[in-house]
C-alpha cells in the first residue's frame, strides 16, 4: 500500500498519512476487509474498508 492509497488523518491541518496497523474481515459482511489505520503523530485510529481485488493483488502478477 502506497502513501497515496492511505487515508489522511482528519485531526491535522497538514496532510498526515495514516499507517495501516492491521486488517480484519467484517463479521456482518465476510467479503469486506477492514483496515485499522493509525496516525503516526497523534495516535488517532480509524477503521476503513479496504479495496481488494484479485487483479490488484500480487497473486495476479505472473512470476518472472
């Protein structure tokens, strides 16, 4: 995941990218993956759905 794909912390005036801490599947929607993001400056945490498709995964990239 690149910094362009990570959410910005909404508690800062400047754009501070949050870091992915962990991922979990949603119990109510098993096909949805949730990511727990944390701000490295203030520690604020947010759960956000992750965009995952086979085409975007490393598994779909042919081995060299």
